[in-house]
C-alpha cells in the first residue's frame, strides 16, 4: 500500500480519524491524501458561483485539522475537490493510484442509532476501491487476527485479494476464513483457490440465513482484531446499503472492517 485516501466530513470524530489514518500510514509506509468534496449550489434556477469561497474555506478547514494532529513524518497532501461525491472520489483514486480508502462511519450524522451515515454508506456501497471502516475514536493498533466472512469463495477478479494480502504481510496477521452457507448457496461456492487458501490459517464452515448472522455466531470464538467482508451487488450488507444509511440495530462493529471489491 503506497497511497491512502481519507475523505473528511464535518463530524466531531474527524481529528481522531485523521490521527488513525496517519498512524496507519506511518506503519505501512504510505502517503495520505486528505480530501473534502464540495458541490456547486443553485438558487431560483440561477447558478451562484461560490466555488472560490467554498474551496478556500474547505482547504482552510482541512489544513486546520491536519495542523492539530501529529503527522509523524507522514506525507499528507490536502485537496479540495468539486463535483459529485462518488464520481469525484473515484477520479481522485485513479489519479493518485489509491490503494485504500479510510472511512469513518458517520461523516456528518449526529444520530446515535446510525452506524454508517449516508456519505459513508455511499462510499462503501458505490466505490470499487477497497475501503477500511474505522470505528469512531478508534486508536491504531496492529491487527494480529483478521476474520474474513464470505458466502462464496469463487474468485474471478484479478488482484481482488491484494489488500487482504497486504494486511496479512504488513501486520504479520493471521487470517481466519468463515464460509457461510446461506439459502442462496450454489455448488462450488466453497471451493477455495490456491491464492486464498495460501493466506488463511483456518477455515470454518457454518450455515446461517445471512453472512452477517454467521459473523455474529462465530465472532467471539475467533475474537478478531479486524473483519474482512466483500462488496458485491447482492452480498454482505446489500439490503442494508440500498438506502446507504446503516443503522446500528442492523450492523455495527467495534473493530475496523476491511471491505474488498467483489470477488466476481
């Protein structure tokens, strides 16, 4: 991992999130891109050109945040970007060759019952770049145990396991694989290829209504420092992310969650 993108909102957790990002980047030897995306406002059908004002205020806000944390020698690049949130972030990821996006659960939501707010939910659901959801006020520590939960081990995408491999190698972490047989199970779903089997320390098979329920059942027995799930159209969190916001009653995690792009 060489380049990490950190989208920043207006949450009270912003400073903690940035410090985690710096500590994480310091450990893996990466460069940080701290960004805030803004859009153009309209009023009564007339475009109000406030680009320069918004850009100036956004950049001042980001610079002030960065000035309050210990950057520990990590290269931090501050950027303000105009445009649609997802499209703009995806373009930024391509331009900067970003390996990972660090996401805080609630960038601007103040509702205690919310786990992922609309902005965070959109980033996780719609972007294809691997992401790490970091709990609020979570301090960085080297994960030694990662629990990967999937309902199908069929891998068709090249390089989809790269970030998991990076985490395993950089942190010298053990990866335990949880295969969850759901009502949508197909023959061959539990056939594990050499790349994945070479990464995991143990394999557990379980039968549950959803992948999430499988995680709940086996979480304590594995006691991981980090979860790893897969982003797919009808996979983990699919229904919960249809409206982008995720409530804590549906899912919440007290540890970081690594979200990989779809295996297929």
